[in-house]
C-alpha cells in the first residue's frame, strides 16, 4: 500500500469537494488503487495554513469552513499566517494547488507550485493562470527534478484531455488542434441557435449556476485563451504569451447569426484554434479564439449545452476528438483527484 501525504492549498469549491471525497471515500480509494491519501496541510487566503503531520480530520475542517470558523482551529495542529510560510516549514509528498490565481501574474499559485517543485515535491493543480503563463517552465522544472507536474482540471475540467494527449498519445507528433473549451459560452450559443437573445441566454446560464455573476472571463474569451496557452505549453512544449493568442468573445454575437448557422445545418461555436508551421510546436503559430460558423459534420457542430470538445491532429493518429462536460467544481475536483491517484500509484511502495 502506497501512502501519500498531501498539502491542499486552496479551500474554495474545488478544495472542499476534494476534502469531502477524501473523507467519505478514502477507504474505497485505498482499496481500489492501493494508495492511502492523508491530508496533512490545508490553506486558504482568509485563515492561513494549518498542519498536522498525523493527518488532519477532514470532517472537522469542513465543519469549520461551513460554519464560518477558521479552518486553522484544529486540535493539536500548528498554524501559519499564509500558505507559503506553512509550505516552507512543513513536509508532504504532494502539493495540490487549487487556488484561483488571477491572470495578471498567476500569483500566489505560481509561487506555491515553484516552491514544491524546487524541493522535488510533485504538484497537481487546477489553477489555470500559473500554468497558462508559465506551463512550459514548470513542466521543464518538474522534469529536471524528476517529479510529476499534472494539471488535468485546467482544460475541460474532469474530462481527461491533457492526460490523453500527453500520456495516452506519448510519442505521437502533435500538429494542431481546434476546440470548444468553455462550457458557459457554448451553452449560451446553443440557446441562441434556438432563437433566444444573448442577454436572455446569459441570464439563463447565470440562474443555472453555469455562468458567474460577472461572466467576463467566459463570454469575453479570457478563460479559453488560458486553455489555449496551457495546451500549447503542456502538449506542444511551446510557451505562448497572452498577446500571441488573438481573442474575440461572444458578446457581439446576434441571434440572427446563431440562427443562420443553425438553419444551414451547422452551429455557431466559440472556437479555439492552435496550429504551428512545423511539428511539435515549431515554426510560426496560429493561436486564436473567436466565434465561427462550423458546418454540419464538423465534430464541433454536434456538441450542445455545457459540453466541450477538442479535435486534436497528430501523426500517426490523424484526427482524434475528445468530448465531455467542461464545467463545475465537482468535475474540476474529479480531474484533480484523478491526478492525485496517478501520482500516488506512481510512487515506490512504502517499505
């Protein structure tokens, strides 16, 4: 049986989902996958970092968070004012970084991830912008240190995209990809194809909890830009800047445009495109996010609602399409959990 002690940095929706699953299903995971996972450290921005080398009681931590009490108020545990202080003062086998760092610089998530990798501690993250802005650097650092760096949930949440492309098709030569990578934008455009205006379709998505009160990251395309940058860095090995990805959101799409595409048998989609002049991310790059009318028969035309899809071109496969749900904290949590289990199973058995 492998044992894995983890730091869980970030205790929002994804962090709490993970804590709940590890609390309720820890025995099943240990039995099925041969790994006993113990959370020894947890941090959030409000309360700081709490650590117990024997393992924290997830039920107690979740109850504290639910009641609004500090999560650091745990019997027999030590605390620090911030995550980075706690990380530097303690030990674990894996960092699970699930904060939501902003697009300006990816901090503080970037610092957390670098701290772990530099200490030869593997990292699993659902935090998009540190990976979007520095994914190639972080992946190279992990390789030099001989540890895992996994970020499945940063693209299409729990649908296995990065692992399929980087692991399942290891050795293939990537050429390019197209995709619908934001579930909120796709749900809105799907409703507009039926004659509902943008404002009403957005309001529906917000009432359903699919769109945030401030939907700018989704409808203006910033979230999809981050995912294009992540795919470029982790699949093609080519780091892109935000300025290299041209972006047009869906806020200017009219119901007439959406209905016209549908009447012709196709669909209006918010399409991400990534292609290079040479193989393996070499040569000039075409990286863009924009609304496009895709014809009937295109794999991207057949996905509606909160579903996403990615069409990947590689030698010798040709075209491979991956389709699945692309939003929700439980799906992001599931993708992160799969990465945790992968890291745990790859560790040498405990003596």
